[in-house]
């Protein structure tokens, strides 16, 4: 007679615990706490090339892996435009055709202070990128503070990415 309420209470407790723990689906990044890997010295024609030195300049900055062929990258683009007004946003164009990437930036705006290209995806592998878009928060020493896999939109942006960015900005003061 007492068994059904006990089983129910145990299940309810497990479900409550599961809902309140950190994001169980998040894949931890081996890059967090490490120095950012090298950046290729290639860029899009007419764009400022991204250099390793830029990643080590004072202040918090973002590195965004993106591509013109990537629908979620297009979805997060307005967020990157807004963020670029607050801090440096650097882009790594991943496995893309230069003309397509340039057309995308021409049509939708260019949030990137500098851009590198990664036509074969080797740099993405070094950074641990699984698929674009992915955005990394770096400190003034070029160390990775946080990795966000997926587009910077909606509740994912508000509840996961933004608190990490605010924490990084507070730590630099």
C-alpha cells in the first residue's frame, strides 16, 4: 500500500534533480582555460586578416566560427552585429567559398573586426569545433574562457552565453 507513493516520490525527486543540474547536454570543451590555438594567415579578399596577436590584445573578445552556407550562422548574425558594437568580434570562415562569404557579409553586414579563413577545416579541429556556428570568449591573454556551440539566439543566448560573457567582462575590470 505504501509502495506506490514511495516510488512516485523517488521518481519525482530524480526528475527534479535532473531538471536543476547544469546543462546535461553540454559537451565540455577541452579548450577552456587554455591558450587559443593558432589562427591561419588566410583571409577574405579586402578584409582585415585575423592574427594571433589580436587574440592576445587586452580585453575580452569573441572568436566566431561561421560559414555562409550555414543556416544557424545566418540566424545568429544579428546578435553578432549587436555584440560587435560592444567588443571585438573576430570571425573564422569555415569551409566556405570566398565569394559566397563576401556576398553574405555585404548583404547582412560585417560584424567582424578581422577574419581568417579555414577552407579545409584544420583550424576548426584544433579549436575543437564540431560544427558552425561556435563562439569562443577569450580574455586579454588569449585564453579561452568559454565555448558556446550553436547559434547565439533566444534563451540559449540569454541563459547560457550572456552570463558567461558578463562574467568575463566583470573579471577584466
